[in-house]
């Protein structure tokens, strides 16, 4: 009985106050619903994963996050988060957003900051990786994946100053990287291949080319060599 009551309490419409962070691009669910994700800060160091099933609100959420404005969300649905003792927030067209003042500071979560390969390898599978700025040190030829649906995949090896990791690119992303170029990758997920941590792209992955001085290269000075960058390629 108490279990039923707790579930009802956590899923009832709620009002939450705080700051919006890390708004992702709009994507399509498997059931053909458009949605996007964000992180909602409700206290100085308390953050909740948020799913917004209202694609037309994307510009408003992105602008609010960029401006660091505190808001109140009314009529949200809060669901237990299986990955923590917290809850995730689900929002739809019935949710109302209004600007307010709160008594705690705007504090971006750690996961919205730049990450390094060394840190990513400590994460378990299916964890969100928000931002990485590595150099592509090896690219395998594209192949066709026929497990679920026929689409192109490409394995490439990324290296920053803290280490190297393999990334699997899917579909349209396979043409967006070139060998020895440096990019900012946003919104990836961790996987494990034969016990070795790897990365995979998702529908919300963004790849941006960035300019980097050779002297600040991820594999030391000058161009990366096989012994520096390809020593543990798979």
C-alpha cells in the first residue's frame, strides 16, 4: 500500500524552482514523439535529468539556460530515477514556466563541463558524456550494421591529453570526422566492448571542428605518432 502511495506521490503534478542547464537538440523518440533533454538545478548542488515532450518550447528553454535565469516550473511530473536516489522531471505542453528569484546560486553541474578520456573510462556503461575535445588519431573504414536496421557505422579513435578511447559513429555522423583533426563532441554515451570502455554517438550528438595549435596537441608536440596514439587500438 505504501509503495503504491509513494509512486502516486512521485508522479503527481509538481512545482519546482531553479535553473536550467545543458539543453540538448530536439530529437525523435522510437514512438515518433519529438523531445529534448535538459538538466534542472533545484538547490545549490542538486540536479535532475529533465525530459521535455514539447519541441516548440526548445528555443525558450535554450535561451533561459544561456541567460542563467531562475524559473518556476508548474505541472511537471516527477519520476524516480533508477540511476540515483533523486528523480527525473518529465514536462509536456501543460507545464508552465515563469521567471522568479531563488535563494541559491546558478551552478552548472559537473557533467556540463569539459570531460577528459581518463574520467570517461571511470564511468559505467550507458552514461552520458556531455563534452569532449579530442583529436582523431585513427579512423577505420565504414561498415554497414544490419543488427536492427541497415545503416553505416564508423569506428574512430580519439585522443586527448589524458588518454585514448574508441568512438562508434552512426549514420549521418560517419562523414563528419577526418584523421588528425580536433573536434568538440557533445552528447555521447559510454559503452563497454569486451570489458574495455568505449563511446558511441546518439541522435543528439553534435560534432564541431575546432582549431588547435600543434604545440598544444593532445599527443604531445607535432603530429601524433603510432607509438603515442595507436598503442592500444582495438
